[in-house]
C-alpha cells in the first residue's frame, strides 16, 4: 500500500497479470463522477431481500456485458458491513462537499460507511468486466438473521463448524439464477467464486458444504483476504479487530517512483473523507460479541480440516495476507501450504506505511485480490483440463 490515501502500487508483476488495470479504475471513476446521485441510486437499487428468507439482504449486479456467462461471484460482507443507510441524494450531496463543508451531524445522518459494501461490490464487478473475467455478482450483507439457522446449525457454528452457511449461500445462488435467467434456462451459473474479507469463515464453510450436499454449482475459487484463524483468545480477537491492531514496524520497502499508483475509487475517497459514522463501531461490537462464547469458531480445528478438504476437492484457495495484520498472524500456521491449489498472496506496504487489517476496507485492493483469485482458479482449471485431455 502507498502513502497518502491508500493506493495499490501497480508494478510490472501486477501489470503483467492485469493489463491496464489503472485504466480500468479510471473508467470506474468516470462513471461515478458523471452523475454521483444516479450512480449511487443504481447501487442502492440493487438491494433486495431474498424471498423466503426474512432479513437476508443482498445486492445482485449484472448487465449485458456478462450475458450468457455461466459463472457467479459471491461476496459475503464482513461482520459489520450492511447495506446503504441513507438516500442516494443525501449520500451524493455529502460526497460532493469539501472536507470542511461536510459537517459532523451530516456524517452521522448519511452513514457513509453503510455505502462501503455496495461500493466494493460495484468495484469488484466493474474491474472484473474490464479485465475480461466479468461475471454476475451477488453480495450477502451483514448481519444475516440468526433466525435463518436451525438450533442444530447454530450449535454447529458456535462450536466452529461453519458449513451451515453453505445452505444460505446456496439459497442466494439459486435466487440469483432464477432472477437473472430462470430456473431451467440454458444459462446455468455452474462455477462460483467466493470472496470474503476478514473472518472468512462463512465462505470456507460454504465451500466445504458443496462437497457433502447436492448443489447445482461447484466452488471454483475461494478468496479470503486476511482470513482470521487459529486465534486462541477471543477477548484479544475482539480488541484487536476493533482497533485494527498492527504487528511489526513500518515498511522500509521502496518502489520506483514511475510505478503507477491506483488510488481508492473516487466514491470511497469522497464518502470517507471525514471517516466513518459512530454507528459503525456499534455494529462492529455487536457483530463480534457472539465470538466470545466458549468454543467459538476463531480457534476451530474444524476450520483447519475444512481448508484442507476444500483444496483436496479441487477448489482454488487464495489467502491474501497483510504483513502487519496482528490479528491474522496465527493464520499462517494452519493454512494448506504446499498444496498446488493454494496461494498465499502477500500484501505488503511501501516505505513508512503499514499493511494491516484495514486493507480489508480498500475497494481497489479488494478488486485486485478478487480478479487475481479468479485468474488463479481459471489457470488451475485449464491446467487440469489439459492433463485430462486425451493425447
């Protein structure tokens, strides 16, 4: 990450796998800047409740550019990330103001942080399309009502087995299929790519679920930036997550000045110019409290075994890990290192900066991680197909 507003440094390696990635982000900013209110209105218009699942809120994004694509990107919002909490007009008005014009009370009313998740979805979708790996995408907002899980499923999750989340992901995938194409259409969403920054446990559980249950798709890729695992003290987890605790020193890593810097999309920079509203911290704490129960998932042996099962069954598993993320430092010990389907993707800082857990909130980095994960999964599948092809 670079100095000033967080940015992704586009060196030769990144540009070789994602050509003209800086131009892709510039095009995204152009669309936003043309008409902020219309752009935010489009994002807000994607929010809906899944029929038959009260309180299960999602956003689906698809347009003519992904017509006929039989893949689906599925995002799961981090613990505290919800859907927009204000009108597009109010958010656009706040975004357009200079820092000294945007008042404290207005920030509380607009709730700029509530726009972050749908902004990440739009960024992932658009950058994937621009990089020619576009697909329909759906995002599952937090919190997901506890009432959607049976008592048995709830006990499983509290004990560390997150596979019941697979039923929720499957329901969302089925609804997305029906809404975009119809149940029995020629286009079926057969390959799914799961993306969940932060805890990551729900996505791991959803990937593992498909190996024991009948679903009409396979999980081609599982991408979990800063996956949190192998944490032995739940109170420490709560404290470190809430303050985005860091480990290690500021980076001394220098990069050439001519390397392109990809800043955060303009939408994020404008909405986040005065930071998040107070309600964001309350949402974080409410979301973390269930993890304080005895046997909570953060130190689950089940998770370690599930990750091994996922890669053994052919899913490409990518874990981008920020070098200064204190809370994720123990994760490295339990990852399936050495497996050909696994990629530990280091996220490092440039000089005088940290790459910590806050990287989960970056639109630009998240989109790069998602697209890189999709490309890794597709490369593995192509290599596998070539090995199976007759001589």
